C-alpha cells in the first residue's frame, strides 16, 4: 500500500467541524461541497447544547481542488450535524445537482420553528433557487435533544426525484416529501406505537427492486412513493431507537440482510443486536438482551457497530463478514465488545491488537477486504489517525480528524477525508497503488454505496462504507 494525499481542499481558515457531500456539476464534473465552521459541532442533547459563536459556511470545490463558490450562512442556523443537514440532488433534472439545507430566517432566534426553512441553492454557483417552510413543529412540544434531530435525503419514485425532510429519531418521527417545486408529495408521522424509532443514518435505495426508492428510517423501510412502510422490522417487538441499521449483501447468494444495533433497551429481555432477512423481515439471529428497561446509558446502549469483509474468519479460515457491536453499561463506565459472523450470529474471536471501537473499516487498496482507519480513541471523537491492515499492523500515519469515508472521483479502492483544524485544510487520502478486485467491484455494482456519497451531509451517513 502507498497511502498518499490524493487531493487537498483549502478552506482558508481555522475549522472545527467539516462535513462534505459529492455534487454532480454536469459538464463541470464532480464537485465536493463542504459545510464547516470555526465553531465545533453542536449536539442538541440537553447536556451539550449551546449556541455557536461563528456561523456555518458552505464552499464548493471542483475536481482540481479549486474553490468554485463560498457562502457564509446566518448565525441563526445552529452549527451542527443534526440542526443543519444538507443533501445534493438534481430535483429539476437539468443535469446539475441542487443543494438543500435546513435554514432559519428569524434573526437571533435559532429555535423558532416557524422561521425554519428548507433552502435550495444551485450547485454550480451557490445562487439562491428557492425555499419553503421546514416543518419542525415538533420543536414546540418535544424535548430539545430529541426534537432537534433533522435529516434530509432523496431518491426517486415513479422516475421523479423526491426530496425527503425528517424530524426526530428518539421520539415521534415526522417525514415530508417534496417535488422539484417544493410542493408536498406526502407527509408521514411515525408514532411511538408503530415499531422502531429512527437511526442515525438515512440510507436510500430501491431495496425491494420495485422501481421506487425507499429510505431506511430506523427499522422502517419507507417508500418514497407514498411514505408508507414497505416493511417495518420487528414492528410489534421493538419501539426504541437503533444506532446502527446496515444493509448487508451475502457475497454468494446475493441475499440482503439488515444488521441492527439498538441503543434503547425498551423493556427487559429486549434484543439489542439483531440481523434480519431484509426481504421477509424474519429474524436470522439475535443476541444481547436488556437486563432492565433503559433508554440510554444505564442499560447497555449499543453505540457503535460496523461490518467488515475479512480474508480469514477465525473458525473457518475462509473469507467472511465480521460484525462488530459495542455496548456501554453503568453510565458508560463499562464497555463490552462483541464480534459475530454477520450471517449466522456465531460469536467470533477475531485476533486484533486494539479495541474495535477505535477502528473503522475501509477497503483502501481495493482488494475486496477491509483495512482499518484507527484513531487514538473511540472513533466518534477521532483524531491522530493511522491506517492499519487487517491484523492491526500500522501502514501509515495520517493525523487529522476523520470526516468521511467513501469512494471519490475515479480513484480505485476506497478513500477517506480528514480535516486539519489549524491548517484549515481537508485532505483526501487513498492508496496510490490501489487496484479493484472482482469482490470489490461487486460491492459497488448495484450503485448503493456510491449513491450514499450525496447524502453524507445528513446524520451519520458519513460512515456507511461497510454496508453491502
Ligand atoms: Ca438541477
Ligand atoms: Ca423499492
Ligand atoms: Ca483491502
């Protein structure tokens, strides 16, 4: 492996939060949009909520790493992942993506739900194209840390683009779908009695191959056509919130599975790690049951999970898919790590020198099996990054703060982006010697993984690299 900086993007100021998404600029190639601030990410949780002292900014970069446009947003927009999601999608179908983000037009009143807007910019120039009300009325009755969880995503129904805005993860969920003129196509409320809450990701794809896209909102697979559930996993057995909901494809049978790690305990005996047959909704296997009821840290919050393609599964010595789940107990003082064969639920003792919550899978050399990005701490607060191989051997030191893992431009293999706060620079790192194997190409063949690159500005969509 030959780990190198493939591109640099200069934001020209100190930055303490940066998110990105890929933007189709038509004849002008692929753009990268960055949303960033000198102020660190604000999580709306009551114990961490605060108001930013610096605004969010947007900047579009072209393929050569040149800044195409820059825009400073209003101070009323609370600077964070959950309060200002964004997405790129070509709603008017002119071949160039528009940028949609959640704004606020009431000066100095960042929590006024009546003034919240869904703003639209032209991808190529950043020019204003339109806006409508962002329906965040749940702010008026739901607790702050639950209500201020917004997401944006999009896809196609009846071959027409559909933009979906969402509010809520832990409590009630509200979804609105828009057409290209920002007229409502449908609305949906998911009450607490209707199966699971949301997850931290909004993955969109035609999961059931009927020609219309669905969004996985928690364990609900919601049709973009009419807002109804195509299927809701564990509809009558789970009413909590899942930190991880990952679609996984079996490499031989091509059958789809859904791997979930559940934050909320819900009730005594509630299963916390479950893999479903994605099509039928049947439970393939499950593990870890709540000892008592608990929403969050007291009862084994399942907090981090991923799936990695590994060359040698310990029991069989054959290639397989390793699923990881991290459980936190006793007010986060006790951490438990679990690893499984994702298709059978068999517990796997995979030899590795670091706790698995310090690493995140990436197939950086494109051979079809994952290497790992390793942080000096649990990955959520990642910094001081290294690349390690599947045995945990160090390959390269890259430093920086991890912001996105995916497949960018035409580079072979997978790459990742880091930002360097005091330099004000984003670096795209990859393997200059990467070559894509048949296994790798197959993971990307159905277009799902690549399509997630446009929704990286919403929730924790930035690390779906290990799905499928
Ligand atoms: Ca367009
Ligand atoms: Ca479908
Ligand atoms: Ca690899």
